[in-house]
C-alpha cells in the first residue's frame, strides 16, 4: 500500500528536535555545570515551567516515572500493609512501585468503553486498609476524575494521578495531573514529552511537595545543611542536560497535543464507519486528548475470525504503526502470580491467583489495538490511510 509505506517513513521519527535542543545541551556541556542541586538552576527553571504548564503550585523532577510514583506514595503517608487501588491495564510500574512502598496493590477492573479504571469497581474494592487510589489516564484518555475525587473525599483517601501518558491532556479544562493530590509523569523515550529518561510529580499541597522534594534529594530539607538528612530518601535528581532538553521540548508540547487531539477526533469519525472497529468512548469532559496511544476495540467476527495478533500483523504490514498492547493484565505477571515480593513487607495472605478482571482480560487477549503516539502527529491524509488499511485487511478476509 503506497500511502501507508510513505506514512511509515514520515511519522516513525521520534523525538522531534532541531538545533534548539542540540545547542541547549551543548551550552550546558560547555559550561561545565552539569550537576544538580549544586548547580541545578536549569532544573529548577524547568520545574517551574512545568508546574505553570500543568496549573500546579509545585513540581519535583526525578530520574523516571516509576520513581515519581514511589515518591508520591511515600509522601502520602502509606504504611506497610496498606492497600492501594490500581488498574490492571497499565505499565508494571503503577503496581510494582506499590510493592516497593511495602503496600498491597488491589487490582480493579476497567470501564469497557474507555479501558480506564472503573469508579464503581474502585468503590466496591475499598476496605479499612485502603489508603490511596492511582487512576491511570491510559493512552492520554482522562479517567472519570469527578467520580474518583468524590469517592476519595467520602472515604478520606489520597489520589495519585498516573499521568505518564497524559502530558498536556485536559479534563473539564484542567490539565491531567493537576486534579488529584499528586500527578506523576514520565519523560521516558516514547513519551509525548521526553528527555530519554526522567520523571516529575506535581502538587498544590505544601506538605506533599516538601516531602517529595526531600525524598528525591537524599532526605535533605530546604534550608538544611548539606550533610543533614531528615528522611529516608535517595539521589533521584535529574541533570542540567535533561532539564534543558525538557524545557525545549515543552515549548513544542501544546502545539503537538492540539495536533494529536485533532487527528484523534478525525480518526474516530473514520473508524466509526467501519464495522468491527470501535474507538474508545470520548465524552465532553475530555476537553483535550493527547493520544499517547490511540486505542480502538477490535471485533474479529467482522474480520473473518482473524485473531487480534494476526490482524495487527496485517495492519502493520500495510504501514500502520500499531501494536496489540499488553498480552495479559498485571496480576497475571509472574511477579504477582508467584508472589516474588523479596524483601518487601507484603502480608503472607495476599494472593493474586484468583483475581479476575474480565474487561481487562478481553482488552489484552481480543480487543485492544494501539496506534502509537508519533503517528498521531501526521496529517489528515495519514489518518485516512490508517482507516483505508483497516478496510483493506477486512476486504481480504471476508
């Protein structure tokens, strides 16, 4: 398929950069001031820029999006054995960082129309041990934050937004990550805002900020002495070079997000016209979608019984940058099935072998197909080529 082949060559380049980023890093290298916090003024500048962008009071950068979740959990005051409610359809770090905080991940199922955590399932899973909810804005699709924040308020729970996929996206006009007690972001290579690696947390809470800032800087506190350590933190700081890369990339983010959002809306319209593929539901509360992953639901009965894996392989051969997503929910991972909790203080009676989240399991095995984020920076013609590729695969098997 000629159009698709051209599309592959055009949109597979990520990240997008030019001499602005190159010169910014080179200037730091030439300065000889690479570290943080001894010469971390550029890190602090980026943190302030990102906090303003999110509409948050504070931002604390760190080495990756897994550590950012861990900082948030510890700062929220969890204790060994506490329960943290998480979705099973997400990257492992959302749950493994709970283990690292000596807490118990409680997996609850998804809304079948959005593949985000179900507020009803959250409420049903709350026990006296529940302390935190971690909603994941999967693929950049906003969770039902109004319902989740209401649940948290009624049960006196903290909310940590896992916004690793959600840079720039909005819910009811508010940037994702700025709604809960803490928002956690990743700057890993595939993310919509990247420096290759890195992470950050945002918050409006003075006490949470002070603790997360201390934990990422070896337990030091603002105003304290260099060799005074008040909390059990570690060196989770980023470098000046990462900070200037992120500052430069942040200047591109809003325009890129608007492009992804527009293309996502257009692709929704195109796929709505094809039997057997259904875009995830997007209601009016999602005022801006960043489409870190464009996800649609696949029904093999409209494709001659072609398995999801075979469908994705054929679609990729037509030039669509797609993926079948996670092979199984997180609770099916060996970590949880075999209780490989090592030194962490997880109660002996915790057992994941009987966990069953049917919506997540169907998404993994049969339904969810992903189109990757850099593809959503293409043109309307590119979106049309994706829809045409799906039609072509369908025509070949029915």
